[in-house]
């Protein structure tokens, strides 16, 4: 009997002792955590994309629980996540401004001329460092080697006809692609923006016509026609001030090169 | 002193825990894809092995031997190691948050790592050099635990370096991924076998 009882008691005592020690330690070394932060982190998408401006989802959750951050900064999560956070924090949700990436180039293979044939590594940064900033005649245009598509966590960017195209449904607006593009063609805009200029070229009109059939020639027709003065032509390229734009669509219809396009098919007004 | 240096050199090189004794293969293969995570894992293992050597030695000396129940070693040591890891985790989280976040998930992962249990069991079974009659003394156990951890750190960091190079090399399709990792691990183990026959 002793052979069984003694080890059982001894092991039981060791286990109990260690258990008590751990229980005590968890009290002594308790780290004060805001439970709401963990709850918020669990409803966030967890992609750690950084579009909210914090280091990751958990950092954003901590900032919300401390009241330092707004609850509507999570672009990938959208309205549903903001509502869930609002429930946890006990405040009413504000509208989320969903964002997405837009690419300021429409120069597909058939429309934009090439300087030479590029057979190197399929990477925009590598290609752009070559003579003349890549194989495209237009030094500002999309090279189409998909560096943006490679960094996209949501597979929202595809290369079609030699240029990158964003799937706005999938895009979470994290901005990884904008950082990866050596030509700085990608900008992050609110999804409600309707009209964008699909060109980024600073070349003069006459030069531009030779290089690309869909490049901005700086004709200023859009600038003259805009009823609210939202469009300015700077450095030979039209730019829309989205905070002023009323999405009337006059510029789209007047643009001779059709480079001002609607990215939202449904009426966003 | 010479005895302690001998123990350290033996467990780092001649009897390397991973590459010669084949303990702790799971974390060795699992967390060796990147150099910095491998380093984190190695540090965590070293840390826990050193502390575990100390505590399990005390458990053997003051609980198991007096009660004449050395056969309970495995269970007793596992319980102690698991509790120790838990305790250390809580302690670090409170006192040294930077180290806690650096070790990250690796600390709880090594709770039931066989390499840690292995070093604890070997400590109470290997004949001591200092005390000619018994097994390792406390100082020998701690040195053995620490250097076994350093041996693990060395092995996993070397292997992570190899695997990072493998990522960018041209490997036949059938061997890509895990097969080539196992082959490289065995080559590394063969290199360490070169220390066999050395004794301190």
C-alpha cells in the first residue's frame, strides 16, 4: 500500500504546491489589460495591413480602448467591423470611409508605345532602373510587371493588357501597392470618389501624343469646363481636387483623350 | 573548473542535443525558416534549460531520492518544467516586457520540449566528475543545462542560415521544401559527428 500511497501523495503535493505558486504568481505578476482591447482585436480582420495608421490590428485595438483612436479607421473591415467595435465600446458608430487604390495610368499595350523590348526580371523596380526608366516610351506610365500585385494581400490587383488594374471590391485600401510602385502611380482614395485622372505624365502634349494615345496632353478643357473649379492642370497633367469635386461627370464627357474616367459605376453622390 | 569546461564543450559540440543526440527535432525543423525567429527560439530554450536544470536537480535531490521514488522522474520533471515555463512567462510579461515580446510564442512552445526534459533526466543520470560517488552536482547540472541550450541555439541558428540560402537556390522539384531541409539537417548532423571520439 505504501508503494502506491507515498508517490501519489508526494506527486499530489508537488502539483498542489506548483499550482498554488502559479496562482499566486498570476496575482503578483498580473499585467493590467483592458479586456475591451482583446475583444476589439478579435473583431478586427487581423490582416495587420496598417491602413488604420497603427502598427497592426492589436495596436489599433489598444489605441481604441484607450480612447486614442477613432473606431472607423479600419478600411478593410468596413462598416461591419466599425459597428462591432461600437458595440464593444458602447458608442455609436460613425460612418467608415472605405478606401481603395487607384492607378493613374491607362496605357495598355495597344495604346502606349514601347522604347525597347524588355526581357529581364518581372519586377517593376528592376525594370524602372534601366535606361530611360523602363521599356515604356512614356517614362511615367505603368510598366505592368506586377510589383503592386505581388505585395497585395487581397489579390485585388491584376495585370491586364500590360497595366495594373485594381479590383475595387477586393481592395482594402492598405496602401502596400502604393509603396511598391516605383512610378508612384498608385494613390489611395476614398471609395466614394467617382472620377479620377488615369494619367500621371508630366510630358508636354505634343510629346505625349507620340508616346501614348491615352496620355494627358494638358489641353485644359476639363479645367475650363469644371463648374466648381476642382480640376487644375499642373505639370501638363490634369489633377482633380477630390474635396471640391461634385462628381458631375462633365470632365469625363469633355476629355478628348478619355483619360478622366468614372471608377464608380453606381451613382456615388 | 576544468571539469565544468569539459561538460560545456561536450554538450555544445561532442554531444550536441539536436545534431548528435537528436533531441528537440520538432522545434529544430519547425522554427528554423528564418534566422531571427531561430535565434529567439534558441534563446528561449537556453533560458528554460538552465532554469529547469536547477529546479529538477533540486527536485531529484530533495524529493525523489529521500522518498525513494526516482522512477517518478519523468512525470515530476515534466510538471516542474511546465510550471516553470508558465511562471517565467508571467514574470517576464510583468518585469521585462521587451524580452517577453522577443521570445513571443516560443516560450510556451517549449513547455513539453523533449530536449528540456532530456537535459533534466541526463543531469540526474550522468556520473559526476567533481563528486566521484554520485551524479552531477548542482553547478554541473546548471552548466550542462546552459551549454545544452547553447548547443541547441548553435544548431538551430546554423540550420536557419542554411535554410535561408536554400530558399533562393535551384532545387529539383521533388526535393523542394521539407525533403531538402531534412537532407541539409542530416549533412549538418554528419558535420557534428566529426567531434565524436573527443573526450574531455
